[in-house]
C-alpha cells in the first residue's frame, strides 16, 4: 500500500485529511504548523490537521522550518511514496520536494495559472471571476508554478462571500483528491505544463486592503465587501468611528452626489453614493457591537440619515 505524508494546517486541510483516512489511504505522517496561542488566555492550540491526525493515531511533525537537515532526514526515514499538501503554511525546499518517490502534489484553490499565491479565493471574487475551482498540481520550486495534474471547476455565484466559496471549494478539494489520487499513484496521469503568460497572482490579504474607497464603482465596492467577509471585513469611517460592512447590494441607480454620501435610509438598507452607481448596505457593525441588520442599527443610531457621509 502506498505511503502518504499529508501536509496542511487549517480546517480545509483537515477535511481532506479526514477524507483520505475514510477512504483507507495509508497516511503515515502529518506535517502541520506548530501549536499557536489563541483566546484570551493565549493557551497553545493544535491545528485542525493535528487534531484529526492524533484522533487517528497518525504521527505528527511540527517543524518551524523544513530547511534543517535533521527534519529532512526524518522525512526520508518515512520512505513515503507521495506527499499531499494543502494550506500548510511553510515553503517546501527542493530537497523536501524530491524526498517522496512520486514527489509532492499541492491542492490549490483556483484554476491555475490564474491566481497563484496565498489568497486565490478572495482575489477571484474581487476580480468578478465567473468561476474558480481546484487544481491538483505537481509541486516544483516556484510559487504554484508546477505542472497541473487535474482541474475541477466551481461556479462563483453573484452573492458568494469568501466564506461561502471557501466551504464549497473545501468539499470540492475532498472529492477531487479522491478522484485523482489513484491515477497519481499508479502513474497513469498526464501532467499539463502551466502557461506562465496567463498567470495572475493572489497576494496575501492585509487588513488595510479592506478599507472602502467610495470613489470606486459600486460593483467594485460590493465585490470587496463579499471578498473580505468574514476576514478582514470591509470597513469605512462614520463620525470618526470605524464601521464594518458585512453585506451590501450593488444597484443600477446612478447618483451625482459625493461618493460616500447617504442617499436613502429605510429599515431594509442604507443607500450610499459611489464613484459609479450606488450600493445598499444591509448588514453593518459599529465598534463594540455585533454585526446587525440596518433596522436594528437605526433603532439606536439616529445620525445615520440622508446627507451624512461615510469617509
């Protein structure tokens, strides 16, 4: 039976690991990030992948780097046929990529070569892409540049948030690896090189990226709100307070008012002028409060009236 190392850290990776276990694949070890402090007490918590691995008596390795000779020797001693990688969080040096007999394959949440990099889900929504998917690729020394082994497509719905799309791609990742893995292990798969000319890059998201520029068009702002839900959450300023916007609708209505100006207020939404068109804010969050529908916010905030301006 083929010997598989699994490398991953968050929930999306843990779901794939559980799928491999349920399908009776021989996962001989897991690589995952070191335990991190969480919560008010900052107690160390294991990653989602570590939790699943320990529940199934799979040995766990948590090196801070894969560049050390000692760690590489540990991996060689495992005599693995294949390493499967998904959202691991550490760079795999060439010495590690070459350790398993069949190398390392990565499960990437985009249709490569589009959106190579750290945040493909958010960038696909930001760009207004009609679809994305999962690409299973043979890893090389580049950033998501390896030959593609299989692609699985997923439609992006007009109202999808990053969380929505993440959850669907997580399920697609599970079914995808089960579909393609037998062909990888028996050597019948045909790899397809990526066309570097078509490559785009999904840079890591920073909190400041979520700041709304009301001079942008309504469509851009609405996509930003969906893309950054639920992290880092799109934000603006109102009366010197930072306000997070969780849900909004793009309209076809035009406006000559200054971008950021509140046009209309009612229990269902607050309509705001943008550089092109308007958006209707449906769910919003003030400091120290939970995200709330507009009707509830208006009960306690009487300053949200037509003519006021979001900065």
